[in-house]
């Protein structure tokens, strides 16, 4: 992470040179917080060398105008900050999109965290009033602002306590804390520790598996991606997008929920489809609780929902019913649906949600959390999924096939990654320093006619699929990706036991 200094008040180079070593230490400590898990671990690759914030020194007139325009306060202030990312307490609320990234002159991608505006005239006056150095005052304002850029705030008392303690820790690390501040950080080390990543085996109040069940295309994958803030499951308007039980891990200070995103339940017409359905049922039987998702646009339970409810009855499962797509229907129309479901099963709760907008998702997570027992974490808290990057990259390619190609062809395809090579700078000593991934993949289809459609005229369709998949991979991997995609025909592969196993489709064990 770097700070780009813009000097609009002509501070002397000598004074800026005094600030610079402290700024470097400060940004280095911000990166360390990401490596420790205090700040979202998804940012640790980016915060190293691929992010920056701008720091502009302005006069009192300029900062007063900015204060009036942005906060409706018509008076000068010492500092203003303008975050670019959607974050809360150091964690991403929504995933980083390609639009958030900028390109440097040499073509590398870089993330702009936001803008910091400081008025030295007011800051130096405050330093004199408080009886400390100009360096401390300026660095205090920078540390304070960077925490704002990372989603920390001080409006609520509990939020303020967390932010102030982190701020004092940063000042201590760069050598500009007062002795009483350093003592407070030492005395509250346990509170700072609670913000750090927790290893597998550490105790938490709620921990366990929750299976997500529902018909195809009901929004299970969309919900998982919303909860984690990261694309772990591919999303398509076509049914049966998910083929395997994808485990996505939700972590807080006292909770770990392993969500099992199952394939939509349907009538299996091939060995592949049978594996998908059986794995959904197996997941439900072995989970601590079940989240059943229904489509709010349908007025009553269908055969699929009734089949799943019977499964839950047989296994005496605690079930929360989420009625998804509530943003597409009126609240009045949901009441008959809720009544119809209530007659079929004694649900722990019935909650209308929108997986797309996040409406009521916080309430849903709260209800699910309370269903899980206390116990040791099953995964390190920095983990978000048990899927490998290789597996997610294959799914990103399949998502684009579903997006661009119609009818039955996408459901007759799978993707296998043939080569996944990571390239590092010569002086690299960190696994996250990779500068490029070289990926070679095969799209497997069932017929020669399908192969022609996937490749398209002059290879344009395959190029489109590859280009969009590569963008998703670069976003996931945090580096440039060189992607080659080929198309191969394997007739009736969905009913071939050997091919199914080699492509990673097999019935899961009864245990989680």
C-alpha cells in the first residue's frame, strides 16, 4: 500500500520528508493487519503493492468548501476522508469489482482505497494547542483516515472503542504514541486479539454445518455469494447451475457456519444428475440444520419442496425456511404462501429475503447462528471455502458457457483444468507475490455439433467465453492470467463412471 501525496499548499520538501518514513511504517502496518486477519484477508494480496490512497494537503478555504459540500457543515476542519470501498470494520461488505481497479502507466492493476484531505494550517494549530509535534498530529490524522477508508467508524460507542484502540496500536507501531496510549494497547491486547484470525480448533460459541436446499435456480448460489461477499458459486438464470456441494465458510468473532450449497433437486435423467441429487440429500442428512429456500413467486409448495420437507421430517432436522425473491412480489401475496408452508412442517422460522439485494439476510444469519452448538472451529477463520482456486477457475469458465450459450448445450458440458502454473518474481519470498497464472482448460461437451457452437464462427464464441472467464480469474487470483481454452468431445460423458470420476463428480461420503 502506498500513499500518493498531492501538495496544494506548498508544504516544504523538508517537512514532507519528515512525514514520509512514518507514512511508510504506517502503510506497512496496515498490510500486516490484513495478513493477521484483522483487515479482510481478501485484501492482503492487494494491500501489499497493488493499492494506494491519495493524501492531499489543502488550505482552510478549500477544506471548508469540501466540508460544506459533503457534510453540510460550513466551517473548516482538520481532515476529511472519502472511502471508495464498501467496508465495515475492516471487512468487505460487497466484493471488489473490476470497476474498482485502475491501471498504472505500465499496465498493472491497482486499487484506489479512497481520498484523504488534510489542512496543515488547522492540524499544526491543533498540535501546538495539544503540545505535541507536527509529525504526530499529521500521522494521527492519516492513521485515523485510513481506518475510515477500511470501514471503521466512531459514531456508535462500540465501533468507536474498536477504532480508537486500532488507531492507538498503529501509532504505537510507528513510534508516535504517548506512553499512556501504548500502555492502553498493552492492557487491551486481548481485545485486539479478538479481531485477529482464529485457527481451526479454537473455541467459538456457534459452529457447524448448514445445508442449503431448494429447487434449481431458486437463488442458493446468489445467497452464498452475498453472505461471503465473494463469488464462490457460479450464478446463472438457467437451472441446475451448481453441480457439487460447495462449502462456503462464514466467520465472525464467535461463529463459524459452513454453508453447503447443494445442487437443485430435480428428477435425475443421467448418472451425473443422480449424483447431484444424492449429494443434496446426503448433505441434508449430515448437517446440523437446514436452510430451505423457496421461490416467493410461486403461491404454494411444489413437489420438490414437499419432497425436501419429507426428507427433513425423516431426519428430524431443524429447518429455517427462507422465501427468496421477496423483492419481486408484494408482502400481501406472501402470507398465503407462508400459511401453506406452515401446515407442512414446524419450521424454526420463516423469513422472506432477497438474496440479490440482501434484504433480511442479516436476520436470516442470526436465526441460523442460534441453531448451531458451541464447539471448536473446523477451519481457520481466514478460509472462505474448501474449494481450491483451480476448482473455482473451472467454474468461472462454466459460468460463461451458461451465460453465452442457450438451450441444453451448457448442461452437457464440464470444464477440466489441465494446467495451473503460478509465476513469481525472482526475488519473491511470499506465496501471494505471484505476478501471473498460466491456465490451460478443456471444455468437454457431448457432440461434435455442440463443439462447433461453443467455438463459434471464427472462434468468436470461445474467445468471448475465455475473455470473460479470465477477467473473473484475475479478480479471484489477484494477478494477471494467461488463459487458453480448448473444446473436446466426449460422447455421453454424463453417464460414464470413469469420466465422471475424473471430472470430479462422485457421490460424497455420509460424513461432512
